C-alpha cells in the first residue's frame, strides 16, 4: 500500500490479491442496509453514527475506513486520527472497490452489490 502522508487511499493503492494489507483492518462505516447488500469480506462493520460509542470494538490494527463513496469514511478517519488511531480513508469507497472487481460478500443469499 502507498504510504504517503495523505489520509486518503484509492483502490489503485491496494493490492488486488490482498486488498487489506497485513497489519491493517477494513472498517466499514455504512448503514446496516448498505452493509447487508454488499461489503468487503472480513471487514468490521460499525456505522458512522455508532462509532464513538463502539470504539472499543475496533480491531487492534491500523484502519482503512470505507463507506459508499468516501464522504462518511473521511469524517470517520478525521475523528479516528484525532483520537489517536492510525486510519486512512478509502477515497471512492465501496463503489470504487466494486468497480475495481475487489471481492464482495452479502447477506441474505442475494448476489452482493454496493448500494
């Protein structure tokens, strides 16, 4: 992964064979219905509005933060970094993840999609 000083990453910075590098975790801050429709396998799901109350549930790893297109995850990344976490925003979000052909999982048996 590109280790620039920016808090933003793009899918081009990720290795398609292992999009979440070792030592990092993917934090999805979208709402439950968005998560259910399609999410990255092994991502941690904590909706943005619940993040301050659920911070103890974060994995002990550096975080790549994702939402649908990058806005909510940018806010989450700013909050996390100001709270002492190492976090990077995935610019373009799950829409860019999906366009790049990175893996998706869904809930309920329907083919996974990003909504």
